[in-house]
C-alpha cells in the first residue's frame, strides 16, 4: 500500500538545502590513534570510569582500557547474524548507567532467509554482560543483508528511539506503518510500548515515524528539544530530518535521489502530507554516525552537527571525511565544512567524549579508534 495518512495535521518543513562537493579544510588539532585492529567498528560508548565499549560489525563487543584494546571480547553479548551490513551494530548506555549498569545493543538477528533488527540489553561489569535479554525484534523479516539501520538515542523521559531500515529490496514497505520497515520506533527502557506514542492507523507496535530509507544516526538535542536523524538516499538524496511523532518522511514516494541503475524512483522530491528534510546531499556522502557538539575543546563547533561519512567530500579525496553542518540559533543549517578527507578512511562513527574531544571510528577490516583533540 503506497500511502497512509497520519492522525495529525502535517506541514511541510523549510526547503531542503542542497550541497555540492566542498573543499577539505585543515583540521586545527591533534590526531591520535587510540586503538587499531578492530574488525569494522560500528559504534562506541564512553563508560564513566574512562573505558570505551566498541561494537564490531563482525559480531563482537570490545573493550578499550587505558592499556588499549583488550584481547578478549566482552562476554555475554548476543550472537548476531553477520553478513553484508548485518552484525553487531549500535551500543548505547542507559542514562542511569552509573547506577544500573545497563547497556543496549542493536544487532541483526536470524539467518540468510529470514533476518531482522533486534535489541538486547544487559548489565555490564568487568568485561562481561549479564542478565542479557532481547527486549525488541522487528515484526517482519527479510532475506537481504542490507539496510538494518539500528541507531538508538534516549529521550529525557527515559524512553528511547531506534531506527529501522527498509531492507533495501522492500522499499515500498516503508510506506506501510503496519510493519517496522523504514520506521523509527519509540520504546520504554524495558522494551515495552509507551502509552503516549502517536496513534497511527494500523501502525506496528512502537512506530513513531515512517517513510525512512536507512537512518544511520539519530540524536536528541536538549537545547531545541528536537530529535535529529539522517538517512542514506539511493544514488543522491542523503537527508537530515527533524523527527516528529506520527509523521511520514516520504520514502520512496518523495526522494531527491535516483536508483543505482540511473532509473527514476519517483517524480516527486516533495509530496503533500510528507515531511521534507532540512539538508539534502547530492551526490551522496553516505553519512554514518553523528554527534551534536557540546564540548569546550572546539568552541567553534558548539551546537553544530558533526557527521562521520563513508564517501568523499570532494573530488580530491578517496574516501570518507567528517562533515560539519553549522546550525544557526534557530537550529537550521547555514553552512557546511569538510575536514579529515585526506585520511583516506571510511568513517563510521563520531562521538563527543566527556572532556570535549572527539572520537572517530574508521570502517575497515583493520579499523581504528581515533581521538581528535586540541
């Protein structure tokens, strides 16, 4: 079914800001490799005692201490289905982690003919997870190994949101909120469904928004009380969106991209009743992890989005970069900058550390954790 109406009035957002390739700017700081030898690292979390937890898409949760990358993976983690883009994905700490020690993991679950996104949580201590339980699984399986999405963010009320991809070969399903393909889902901390979730006709459990392709980052901005996400377009049409409850974000009816074959996916870049992005990239930059900078070490980036990317930022770079989206006082984009395009690395994640430095994951068979400081 191609169109479902939400039980709320939708208004189109401001016109999308298209960006061409940008020159690489010099990075005014220090670059330090914290750890290497990681197999396609995907996400990281900072523990209050100073350690790092890092997921490897190849199936493991790893621990980095002041002595470096520990040889043994964290025990007790779920065993994911590892193929293509599937494996161990995001790692997020509960907001009260210091007291409850709860860690949340997204991962691909199942097998080649039937797999889906799942969420597990467990209690972490001394390199091990205990009391591990699966608290959510998408209500539909697929036979592809692409577009799992899997990013999470907690909200001030203690609920959290997870992004779910549309399975690549199932793009029309993103317009059917009765399944979890192409959605964001809001859950209570135990995986149950919040009573104040939006009422969506025939909506699957927990669906918060739909019409997404493959949202590779999501975060909450406390200054503007907004949920910000970005997603991969097909060939062109990567987007940054402001996520609101009960809203349809258009894919694949409305898109700024075309099919990888060059075929037209839709004649519409925008469509009535569907929300427009605030940023569009064409050509694609393949945005991955994202942080909203709020530290003191780089005051020039205060309140800006810093995005790890998997593809070039200009014709002179061979691979990914860090894309800085400058947001004005109203939270709208007013310019962009590219840094670190000269590293020649696919960059999978970027996070702001407690001391205001930045940690970046490079996506490779021998991936690294890099610290940016001043």
